[in-house]
C-alpha cells in the first residue's frame, strides 16, 4: 500500500436532477503524459440532494479494468463499491449509524470488518465535493485531517490534506494540494498523493499518485502510480 486513487465529483442542487460526465486519462509516470495506460469515464447524477457516481476505467483495448460506484448526500458518504475486474476483487464500504461496515471478496472468499465512524470519511466518490465544500479550511492554514476508506484493507486510514503551492496555467490558477498519512509510521511507507485544482471552479485538473487500476508485469498485476488528466464539461 502506498496511496490511493482519487476522483472528481460535483455537488448537485436540491430537488433538481443534475447530471454530467467527466473524462480522464491515466498515464505512466515520468513520461510527461506521453504513455497512456487507461481511459476513465465518470458519470455524476444528483437528485434531491442524493448523489450517485459511476467511475469506469478501461485499458487501451477497451477492456474493463475497474468500476467504482458511490452514493453520498452532501459530502457525507452512504456507500462505496469497487469491482476490480482485472484482479477479481470486490469491495464494499457502507455507513450505518455510527459504524462503518467493510466487505472484501476475492476468489470466492469473503472477509468483513467494522469500525467506529470518525468524520469526515472520504472515498474516491465523495473526495472532491468535500474538497470544494471545505476549500478555505484546506487551503488556508495547516489543512484538514480526514479518514480515508481503504476497501482492500477493510479499514480507514488517517490522512491530512493541505495546500503546497500554486501555478499559473494560461488564464487559470491551479492550486496544488497534497494528501499524506497522518501517522509518521505510515508516512514512511506511503507516498503522498498530489492534486491540482482550478482555483476558480474547484475542478480537479490533474492527479499524481496511486490509481485504482493495476498494471500487468509478467503474469501478475502490480500497483500502479500514474499521472491523471481530467476534462470537464463546459
């Protein structure tokens, strides 16, 4: 485990149906966005305050690699499901009252666990709406402490999100945020995730770090650190 992939989500409007699609491309790191490995499509639909998301990764042959589904209200998670088709793994995270329930399946075997809910609880599904809703707290001062649900470990891990810099991209100003483990011990083993947001729209524009799909090495899949670019609807 080094870090976790993250996705862009937009908040809808109460008692309205709001839908949009976001496109992403995953590249091998240190290729200057030159070697594309996966295409990513994210669909977001909000109705009466309840948001549902679907993120689909496909390889360059068009084969499904990973599918992730999220449900949340505002920026608070209700459930998150992962189907990593390429490794035959499935995961489920669900909030029930003051508990978080985890389910992990592989090769016909199922494992479960639960832990006490500690807010804010983030997953790829609700991560970016949380960032947008707490922009000033994250970008001003020392940042924010969060819990991140790690489906394949059946637990949450503490992280801190904070601003590290800014860069001008044409007419846009991008703010660079970093997400790193709160624990010094885990931080020694886990690479931070770097994210670049458009300051005006709060859109996630680029991401560098661990992504959801794995990469085939020989006859085995291994963890993949990638660079991701996102294209948002006008």
